[in-house]
């Protein structure tokens, strides 16, 4: 699940995903007047509860609106009988630690995994 078509194309260029996509059409943003009814959330939940989907990857930006949207979608998908995951956050490939901001380093520490 991605925010917009540009994100879909970025994932396609990376060749990292072999499944289907769902384009949300934006992010929840109460300050900008964007609520659940302005986004393609209903069709996503219907697809998820249809039984053919095993996992939904929330490929959303690491922004306040992205985090809010991911949390909301996670709540909407509870009980759908599938895995709901998010993209990892943190140190980019080739990134130097001394050039990263504190938020990125903190996210990398929280997202760490076994070697």
C-alpha cells in the first residue's frame, strides 16, 4: 500500500516487491482537512478482508502524517486475518552515521534486526 503513484513506481524501479499495489491517494492530515473519506481506505479494507491477501505492507513516508495514516490503517485492519507490516526506517545504504540526524539514528536503533 503506497501513498501515491510515484511511490508505486519507486518500488517498481527497486524491484523489491512482487505483489499487487493499492494506491491510497494521499495521507490523513487533519490540519489540511484530509480524513478517511478523502482517501481510498474503504477499498483497501475490503480487499484485505476478502481473503485473498496475506500481507499488507504499509509503504508510507516517515512523517507525522505517514505515521498517523499507518496507525489508523493498522486499527482498521485488525481482525482481517493477515499480516500488516511497515517499511523499515533508519540508516540508508551507504549512509555515514556522523551525517545522519538524531531522528534517523533513533529510528535505526528501534528497527534493528539480528545479523
